[in-house]
C-alpha cells in the first residue's frame, strides 16, 4: 500500500511516510478500524529504519488519526472519534490559556483548582 | 536511553600520524547509526579500537559496558558483538557449508532460520570453496556469518562494498529487520544514499575528528542552503551568525549553509535588504562534501 520514500530528497523520511498515511485515509484506501502494517513488517517492506515507522505512528496517534492498541497494532480511528480527540485538544488549549491568565492575575495553583471545583460543583447543583 | 558504544577523547597515533584525534562517540541502544568519512578519515581505526583489536594511544571507551582498553574486558566485547570487517577475511580452504557450521559452533544465540533464509536469498553454493567465491559472494557470506550470530550489537565496516544494487537492498533490509528486533547497528559507509535510507543517526568524521553528530531527521529538517541577492555587495562578516556553517559571496549573491537557526538567519538577511531570498534543502551528500572540504 505504501511506496518507498525517497531518502535523498530534503524531506525527512518520516514526513514522507506520514503524508502517505494521511493520503491513504483521505482517499479512502484506509478506513476506520483498518489495521496498519506492523512496525517490523513495514520497515522491512519499505527498507527504512523501524524507529522512523514508530515515529510516524506516534505522531499520527497524537494527531488523532490512529490509535495504538498495545500488543495489537495501530488502527485508523473513525472520523467521529477523531473529531472527539480534536475537540479535547482544543478544550485543553482553552484550559491552558485560562490557567495562564489566572496565574498572571496572581492566583496560585490551589486557588485555581478550588475555583474550577467550585464551578463544577455549582453546575451540578443547578441541574 | 542507554549507550551501547561510548568513547572519551579516544586517540590513536601511528608514529607521527594521528589517525584518530580525540573522539567522543555515543551510540544509543536500538539505533542504526551510520559512521561516515573519507578513506583514511579514521573509521577503521576507530572500529578496531572499539573491538579491542588495537589499543588506543590515549582515551578510553565502553562497548556494551565493557572497557575497550582492558584485555580481559575487550574479549567479552568480541564475544558479544557481531563484526563484519572491511577486508571480509575468511578461511579460504573451507566450503560455504563448512564455514557456516564452524562459525555457528562459537555462538549459542545463532539464528538458524536467518542463516537458512540468507543462504537461499544470497544464492550461496554450499559446497563451493570460499577461495572460489566471487567478491560479491564473499561479502554476502561474511555478512551472513555476522547477521546470524544473534548479537545485540552489530558493527559493520563498509558492509555493502562490492555488492550489486539488488544485494545492497537485501542487506539493508536485513539491517532494518534486525534493528526492528532490537539489535543496535553501527556501520561505516561511503554510500550516502543507503545511509540516508536506513540510519536514524549520523556520525561524520574527518581527519580523526567528529564533524557531525546528529539524528538523521534533524539533519534533514534543520540544514538549509540560503541564497540571497543584495542590491550591493555585502561583507562576509555581516553574515557570521549562529547556525551559519559556511558563507560564499560572489558579488551581490550570497549563499549560506546553515545547520540550524534558519528563521533568524533569513530574518537577518532580509534586514540587510536582500532583494530575493531562497531557502533550499540540503542533501546529506552536500553536507558531507562541505564538512570534508571546509577543513581542507
């Protein structure tokens, strides 16, 4: 399914392979639930460093495109789950920014945590 | 990460000639590390010191935790490291089958399945005498004997020299496969394309000294050529910035090679009112040529 990357181009091999996986998902060659080749077998087929394959799978997992199930392999995530991980990432970013702002206002971590908890508890009572 | 190979200020002099001049190497477990350099740059001397085959003039090092400069410990290194030498020395009077059987008897971790697969893949004639093998076949046989040993560290000195492209790809595939099973591979080579294909770390040596020590991806991502054209000729010293490895000026045209910090360099070049600025990737071959020539 994947082509041999061009090692002599200025683009790192892991970037080339990542693009190929992304492309396969976009064109539907790989669908949700499909299993990607194992690290060793893909490294052998493409004759590239196994650490490169590991790097590609890890980064695509962080980007929410696939999921690594330990001992089983790497699987393509469904769009829904992908959207969910993306949503979580955006939310995390919002929280991070808010915490930074509050810290700049002079609040310490304990105070911030108490504010969050009080807000969530209040939310629960209002329901 | 644990280091499988590490050296400290390793030196080797032959009479007045300084072959290796203070090497600090570190090869991490599980990596495929390429060792590049011109002929006579000190690669083979370094490898021989790592294996305790020659004694360092000064400095020290460890391979798999054993001291390379202690007789008793370097024996353990040679027992636990699979080494394929540059000269591919073999017992000429044995047949292929005999030398395989002979070598196998020394190594309890021998990989019989790999041995069988490689004998078939390399099309090695079992009953032919080693003396009667072609150069390519000899190389394949030596590699087979190294690969099948089942060691955690594989040191290869110019492994693909004299092989045709098909055999080279076979060899690289085995390297990749062993690496995927946890073997660390340290190999010297002149073939930059094959290094780019399978190595995840590059060490470059010139005249006995390390001139590059970096992960392959970092080399690809951070090294850049920057071409700029200025309205008027510029002074070379205005372009001596962090990350600039080399500056070439030709009238109003300047070409820079940067190893990192590319964004700030480009910003600086624009600030000097360059009319056009182009940033291009650099191949490992170009880096090699520049590193080696820069010191000429």
